[in-house]
C-alpha cells in the first residue's frame, strides 16, 4: 500500500464508519485465506476502496489497494463492474479496464492452475431509496447530491461527508474463478458474463438494502383513489350516504391520512443511532439468528411479510432495528391505532408504521381503503410486518392467532400481486420484558392502561440492565406454495377490482395462521432467564442447591441438543454456572450461602414473574415432560403405553402451544434413549422403570415432569368440572373454570399467570369440541365423550394425589 493510500486512509477514517454485513451461512465470509482474493465492487471508486480497507482490516483480509501475485505474475485486486464518468476517464474506458482486468484474472487462473476467489462487495453510502420520478415531492439537497450531481469526485466527496459514518458493507459468498474457467473458458465473453452477473447481483442487493423508490404521500393517495377497487368503494359511499364524489373522496383521504405511513429514511437513520445507544444501555447484547434467509429471499425478489410473536412494545423497535442492521430495508409496520399518540405516533409513521383500528365493522369505506393500502404496499414491493397474535401476550405463551391481516394478505394475492409473497415467522425473546409487572395485574382484572407520552417517560426512567435480547428468524412460509397446495384454482380468481372471498379462504387462512404460530415456536431460544425459570419453578419451594441447579440446567440443554424440538431452536453457549451467575446479576434469582453450600431461590414476586419467561419455551419440553411424568408416576411402564398417553394429550397441547412435532413415536423413542444414556431409566422384559429413585437422575426426571404440571392441572380442572355436574353450558363452564382455577392457585400456591387468562380457557373448551372430547346435547349442555373420559383418565394419572383430590372436591 503506497504512502498516499496510507495517508488517505488515516485522513478519511474519521469520516467513514462502516457496518459490516455478512451472511450467517458464510461464517468468516466463506473466504479461504490461503487462496488469492479479488474484490469485485459496484464501482472502482477510491473512496469505496478506502471503506473496504477498514472492513478488510477488521477481518484480517488483504487490502483492496494491493495486487494479486501468483508465480511471478500480478493483477489488480479490485474490479469495478459499473462504468462511471469521471474527470480522468469516461464510461467506455472504465468498462474496458474492468473487462481487461477480469479476463486477465481468468487467464492467470488457467495458466497457473491456482484458483482466485472472486468476492462481491456491496458498499452502501446511506440507505436513501430515492424518489419516484414525476413525484410531486419537493426536491431536497440530499436528492441533488445523491442522485443529480454528475461530477463524480465532488458528488462522492459530499456523499462521504454526509453518509460516510452511516455506511455499510455486505460481503457475499465468493465465486471460484477456477470453476468459471472450467465451465466457460477464458474468452472475453466469459469475462463479460462474469461482470454482467455481478452488476445484476449488485442491483438486487441495492434494492434489498434500500427498498423501492418512495412516492410522495399525496401522489400515493391520488394513485390509490384512482384504483378500480377504490373507485367502486367511492361509488358505494356516494350511494349509501347520498353525497357527492368530492365528499366521498374527502372521506377516503381522511381515512388514508389516519392509516398511511410516511416513510422517511432520515428518521430510520436517526432512530438507528438513538436505539444503538438505548440497546447498549439496557442490554448486554442483541443476538440475531438465521438472518441469512432474509437476504436470500429479498435478493430473489420475494415480497417479505414479517410475522413475529408479540411480547412487548419493544418488539416494534427491536425487530425493525435488527432488520435494518442486517442490511435490509425496514418493513412497513401494522400498528394498533392506540399507538398513534403524540409524539410517538408521528415518529412511528415516519419510520414506516401504518395504523389500523381494532375493528373494521360498520365502516365499508374504511375496510376498502385499508385493504387497498395493504395491497399497494405489496404491489410496490415494500416489506410489511404485522403481529398475528393481535396484541401482546400476557402469559408468555403464544396467543391464538388473529387472522384478519393474514386474510387480507391472501386477498391481495387475488388482486394480482406479481411477486411471490413469503411469510417470515420471527421469535423474539427477552431476558427481561419491561411490561411484565403489569401483565399479571391485567390478568387479575385490572384495566389495561392507555398508551401515552407519560408511559414513555416512565419506561425510560426505569431503564436498567435487561440482559440479552434474541431475534430468531424462523423457516419462511411461501403463501404461493400454500395456495397451490390448498386451493390449486386460486389464480383463476385473480381480480384487480373486487375483493374476492372464495369458500376456501377461511380454512386456508386458519391453516396458514397455525403454521405461522408453530414456526415461531420452532425458532425458540433458550436463554439465561427462561432456563432458570424452568429449573426453579419445578421445585416445590422454588429453591435448589446451586450444584443441583447447574446439573439440571445441563440436563435440559443436553435434552434439547440430543432430542431437538426443531433444528432452529437455539441453546446457550455459556456453561450452567455462567447462566446462574448472569441470572443473579439480572436480579432474577437470589443466592444464599451456608456451611453446606449455596442455594439459588426465587422470592414470591419473582416466582410469579418468572413463569412468564418459562412459558416462552415450555413447549420445547412438553412431550418430554409427559414422558417423564409417566415414568415417575407409573413405577413400571412400556414404550407403547407412554406413546399412547402422549397421543391422547398431544391434541390439547398442539392447540395451546402450537407444537409441530409430527413423528410422536420417534420423538418419544429418542427421549427415552436420552434418559437411558444418562443412566436414569432401564428396560427389563420390555418394561421401563427408573433405575435408582434416590439418584440425581431420578430427581431431574421428577423436576422435568413438573414442567407440565400446571398445564395438566388446568386441563384436569376442566375435565373434572364437566364430569362433576353431568352436563354444563359452555359459558357457565368457562366461568366456573376461572373461579376454580383461582381457588386452586390459593390452595396449592401455584405461580402460573395463564390460570387467569379467559382466552386460554375458552380456547381449551373449543379444542375439546374440535377433538370430540365433548358433545353437546339438545339442551346445549356439554358432556364428555368416551374419548374425553379416556383423555381425562390419562391426565388424572399424571397428577399428584393432593392436586387430584383438590380438583375432585372443588365445586
């Protein structure tokens, strides 16, 4: 590297701060440091190479200013694939130089037999998507600098000054030039092909990073009002309300002002800086998993719809921040109208939020306008995010899905969206949810507080160390594939004017919604807090000797590693001892020491709150816990009996926990093998039993069984209530179960917020009807069927005797 280059590197370093983006699947960028490396850039710009120099230094990669030397021959290390005008060279000369360098590399590979890694490097200076031509949006200085100035050096200098500290570099998977030579030779056509493919690659990456160009808000409104669907809705508005077309348009525009976002990249950039400060203040780190899937989808031209779980208001900020820092354009976010308060509402709107009312009933124009707005987002290529749960979970479990937005998404496909639409489930996990203290109060009957500016100040005042946050992107779900499978004739129904509601829409939407929820749970993350909760809440006193707790946590992690719930579940890299230390530091658990050692425990308040975090991941251990409960209670049993018991209870678990395990027998078999390998159980004459009931392994098995104790008790409560009264109305059953659950909590000091959740009880009763565990007589009274009685017996057999006695005596 020349003295001039070294000097320029240090002079420009204060103005250039690059964020490095690499695909997760390409750990260490997939680059073999033992082989020569060539960088291919969008342009062979000096400032681009200065930025790349920073990234290369961080990754211990060679400088872009150097040359590739092989067997005494050398060639430039960088190629710019996009011709540009400059003071010293026009586009034609740039193109010839790039072509000459590319062909020289191919020939060098052929002569020497030494491979060269052709590494595409996308460098973005800022993330401004630009504006749609002929838009009535006012031209700004930034537009002139980034889009209109043709004197390249001056333009680039201004861009570096303005955006240099807000740039990012994405390093893609390297291409083997040896393979190119073997497949296509070393001709000029091969070099042309290589550079052309790189140009297309970079153009797609640019769209992935910035998104489509922005249309001025009023121009967007006018284009929507001119759409066939809204023209029809305006006509109906005129007829229903006996008003003029101008008045109908005014009503529609008023609704659009209420609904529509007003995306501004400057707000995103400013928000990124603020949130970086916030995350550094309140979190020990944000861990992101499987983000490479998103970049693959976006680059292939998919319309991405993010469908995350909803734990906290922090989700809105965290997920958008993560997506942005993964080199992708932030999505337009469906937010409840309750969040449209000053000053948060206007800020959210500039960050891409659009607002929807809780109900569309009674307002045909509102429904038409909202559907058209959502359809236009898809048609224009904007990514979208909405929460299928509809609201935040108060118990830590996933809520039953609200299908309205999903139905409108599928209906948008029937409007003729050209691009494939793909849902991306997202699991968001926290080691502290800042609203968790209010959730239990709301479940106990306290009214939900309205969002306000005072709530924001209160939350900011209470910011502290919240541990880690986890964002795990689940397996993408192709809506096109679902429709092709579930409704093969769907393309024949495409109509750009009318809202189509085919008979298959509701079943397909429900199928898709359950698939989304299952995929979210498939991507669960085990962390410090939920593992500590799983361990301590199964102890009757909510306390364990530290040595036993460490062993139990290792047992749980080992179970998930050996018998994974899904291949997307993430387990911690820390040791059990480090996990406990962090839980103590986060003030989630207490530590007491005496002459016999250290005890880790929960006080009464934390025991209730920790059940929220346990519920985030309880589904991961549900089947294993039932297996453990059968082994603990039965004395001796068989594989067949265990599998039968799991199959009777599993439909209820799938309804509540969206469990996706399909090979139940195989899963049970692997779980039993894990217990055998850990010397906990043994098999003699086809009978399985615990090897030594006084061993540590027996204790671990007993505590694992208790993970499902609260859930099975709730199920048993409902079954036993139906049996006790010999027929009951649904509303009365749900009311009785809620009252009896509260009594059970008091009698047995149970720490489980889901006992208070009316929605969970109602959903469970619906599941009993769907599974034909109950039938309804002519008087509308519910009775257990034979299958229901068998399931009730299976569940009762897994309960502790004192709990079963209380259940059978209640009421």
